[in-house]
């Protein structure tokens, strides 16, 4: 299911933004984009998402703005020792005066200027706030997906209503099939044989009965009705039912194909094709739910 959530926060000079997005998928795939140095929190974020969601491609992006910090100046003793040794060697061999202090400090690499590091207390406090913000963002994403699910439920129930209408229409057409089969057979017998009168009504009735049994779709229509009831029950559960509904769509389609293959009536074929079209629209919507 699709969804979006955004949470902002500030604390002790820090500011951050969480953005969570989800799109449709058959399974759960979580992709995290975290600032450098915050990989230590990734496992906890993944676990939090998996506790709330079962399906979907989830993308979570964290942006952190850090406060300006003071600078610390230090001397790289290793480089300074090397410079002093070279200076002494030159002074002894070339009679060169030793370098001044400011000259030594001006050598590249002798002085190092770094920003003050975060303390463990600052890191711990920041981690706690960011984890709390992620929990809020996850809740917002779930709420957004639930709202979309409620809208989809209305659409899906509408498709189920259409399927029921098709089943009712097919049942009324199916009831007239035996008479239509008998009439069609009589016309074919007359067209193929000049001795149609030699075929008894009893024999004709037997053949019609066999064809009517083969063309009977009562079982398929009953199954379609049961699948509609099952789909409505799943929608009312309020739990992740996407996979179950996807399986029901396969069953819907199988029964609709059988109805079309058994049809000996143009009107019934028309209803069967409409039924397949509605089932396809239903299947497309079911791909959007968890």
C-alpha cells in the first residue's frame, strides 16, 4: 500500500527530518538512508517497521543538521619530530640557522585544526530523540495506509457487488439453457437428416439431458457466491488480508473461465466476459492492499 509520513524535530542545537514512504509490493522491503555515523541504529529501525507492516517497499530517509562546534588546535608530534630532525641535519651539514617556532608551525601538517567531538552523552541523547521521532513517523505512515485501505475497501466492495449482479444474471440465463439446448438440437437434427421423424422424443430428451448436465453452471455460480461472502468477511477482519484476497481472485477467475467455457448462449457468454472484466478490476485493486 502507498503511504507517506514526515516528522521534524530539534534538540540542543540539532535538527532532523524523517521522511517515510511506502509503495505496493508482494513482501516487505525496507530501505534506510541514514547520515554517516548513525548506522548503529539501523537494526532497530528495521525491526520497528517489521512490527507494524507486512508488505510494501518502505523507504525511510533521515536528515540531520548538526550545530556549529568550537575548534581544537593540536600539534602533530610525529610530523614535528620529522621536521626538527631534518632541520638539525641541515644546520649541522650546511651551517644553516635553526628554524623559528612560527616557521615550524607553518609547515603543513604540523598544526591540526579539528571540530570538537560530540560527547557520549550528546550522542545518546540525540539517538534517543531520533528513535522517538522514527516511532512517530512510523505511526503516521501506518495511519496513512489505514486511511487508504478504508478507501480501497469501498472500491473493492463495489466490485464484489458487480460480481454478485453478474452471478444473478447468469443464474437466470442458466435456468433457460435446457430449453434452448433442446430447441437447438431439434433444429440441427432437422437440418442434417431427412428422417428426423425417425428419432423419438425420448431419445432426443436423453441427449438434451446429457448436454444440459455438461452445460450446467450451478456449481460455479454457487462457488462465486461463496467467494464473494468470503471476500467480505476478510475485509471485515481488519488484519492484513492481501495474500488471501489475491488467492480468492484466482478462484474467482477460475470459476468465471468455467462459466464461459460451458456457455451455449450468447447472453451467458456476454455475462461471463463481463464477470471476468470485473474480476480483473478487483485483482488490480487487491494488489494495493496489505
